C-alpha cells in the first residue's frame, strides 16, 4: 500500500512538471490569458497522469502474461525454437543474396523470403523440438515435460484457500500444472483477516498462513500474479474473467461460483466433491465402531461421525453418549449435505436373535 502511494506521488509530480512544460512551451505560440494557461496546464497534468497509469497497467498485464506463458513453455521448446529461428535466418540470408541483384521488386522479394525463412525455422523448431533434441548426446527427453504446456493452470479462489484441504491434495500428487493465485484474492483474504468478527479474522489469517506454507514447499508449484480486472466489481466475477483470459480451471468450494463457472464453460475442481468421491463406501449388513457424540433429531437416536465427517445415526442410542459402540449398517442415504449412514447396535441384534432362539427351544420342549 505504501509503495503504491509513493509511486502515485512520484507520477503526480512528473505530471505537474509536464503541465508546466506544456504551458511554458505553448505560451509563445498561443496568446492565452492566465485562466486559459492554467486550464491548459491542468489538462496536460490530467492527460499525462491518466495516460501514464493506463500505459503502466497495460505494461504490467503484458509482462505478467508473458511471464505466465514463458513459465508454461518447456525448456525443450525454447531450445528448439531458438535453434530453428537461427537456422531459418541463416537460410534466409543465403537464399536472399541472389535476389538482392534483381531490380525493381527485388528488395521486396528479398525481405519477404527472409522473414518467411525465419518464421518457418521458428515454427519447425517449436513443433519438432523433442525430435531435434534426440540427436544431442546425454539429453534425456521427458514426454511429460514436453506436454506440460498443454496442462491448464488452476486458479485458487478464497473459499478453497481458507478450507485448507488443497494443501493435502497438492501433496498427494493428484493435481498437475501450475496453481495460480491472483492478487485480488490475497487482498480479499487480507480484508477478511482484518475483520472485527473473530471467526472471519481467524479464517483470513489461516488462509494467508496456508498460502505462505504452500509457497515454501518445494513440491508445490504456486504462482501469485499481479493482476486486476477493473471492469468487474466483485471477486467472483474477476476470477471467472481471469480463467477465461488464461484458459484456466478454477478450484473452489463455493456452490454458487461452481454453478456460474459451469454455465460459462469453465472447468471446476470442487474440493467437496472430491471429498465425497473418496469417502469410505459401506453397505447394509457391515459392522463398524462408532462413538456416540450427541442425540439425534428423532426420539431415541444417537449420532456419531466417521473420520471423514460422515454422519452415522444409531437407533436407540440416545443414552449412550460418550460410549463406543459396535453397530451394524441398515441403510445409506445420499443427501445434498453429504452422506448419512443409519445403523443399529450389534448387541441388540445378538440379544434379540438369542431370545428368539431360546423361545423356539422352549416351544420345542413344551410340544415335544
């Protein structure tokens, strides 16, 4: 923030100098009064300041885009393109030498052949880079590295960063490509971290700490890009516009952002959907151990949770809070909030089956 203020201050000072220079230069040519000279100077100051801000922002976006493209280009492609361009220029020089002796259109033909040779050399070098590098000794060619530029980057939104599970997903090596965090997402995290609400403040600080942790990890490729999209006001719209500009996916836990991104044709990676996909699958008749934590909504029910957060409802376990029970799965339901498992206590099943067997034995003894 202080750096931006100092930069704006310097730019405004340069704009004032430009305004004085325009007024001083125009005075001999234009016979204007003091008011018009002042108006001309102020107009020059405003023109210089706004024009400089526009040019600087455009230059920053261009440099950031160039850096992203260079990071996505494999080393093999850079070497192959440079070699192809050099050979194309060499062929162009040799082939245009006889054409330079032609009169009339010879100069135009020379320039056309020269630039065409350079372009073809660059194009062939980029397209056939892995094949060209095979002729060099001791240069291993990795097909995975050569295809890395085809993997779309992934843009992290605020909800995925605050959630925290993206760190473990990255360490599991299930994500490929570059992770991208725009500066306006970091500004939103900082705004949340400065909130007066204690819960929001802790979420913002946890998100900033997670980003710092991911940057320091050697196996996680994360790039923080300085970009802003003034045409859009809210952060979600800026994220969607950025994904379209750089042809990226978006990683989010926000349900509304997920649906809007899908409607606009942007690929979405939802951490909640991934969590639901890898949860442990249970079937009716299986047994498990569960600790009863609280009472359920219905009378007599007890509720516990598996390690992945799945809710387990146990019949006639409202008085077993704090106890570890062995239960048998009776049914499994998938809801919008997640999966719910309904069970009953195993010892009740055993007791009922033993009682039934004892009753049948009595009947057999009575009736012979």
